[in-house]
């Protein structure tokens, strides 16, 4: 094995999801203190924080602050209570797993 290549598992997540027909990968930038609002997605969303940090909470779970290099999972149809940029803002990559023909959607709830 080449010692110049380091592979680190950031997230292992059971999706409980039908076979994926499409994938969208997005880089998203949120200004300092911007909040996504209480929401849910039509498919699982997995991602990593590139820089900055975010307050993250799935309904029923603990609120955590995620920083650069950390990963997150938003299960399909789960209510996301918080995905709020901190005072430094955040840039993250999000991978949307979708069924064939679907587009990634964010449904605001409140």
C-alpha cells in the first residue's frame, strides 16, 4: 500500500433507501449566521464541512457543532431542526442521493 495516500473514514451511514438512480454533488456556501431553516429533503443528503462551522441537529437528536473535515448525514424525509452557519460562515459539500428522474429538493417546514 502506498504510504503517501491516506484514507480516512469520515462517515458510515445506513441509508435505508431504495436504489439510487441519480446523485447530485453541490458545494454550498452560507454567510455568517445564516440558517437553512427547519427543513427536510426528498432523499438522503450526506456531506462534509470544508471550512467554517455549522450548528447541526436532526429532529430528536442532539445539536452539535460541525467543523472543517467533519461529516454529516440527513436521512430522507427527516426533519432537520438546525443547519445554521456559525459566526464564521460555512462552506460544505453535499451529496444528494435521488431516485431516477428526481431533483434534489429542500422543503421548508416553518
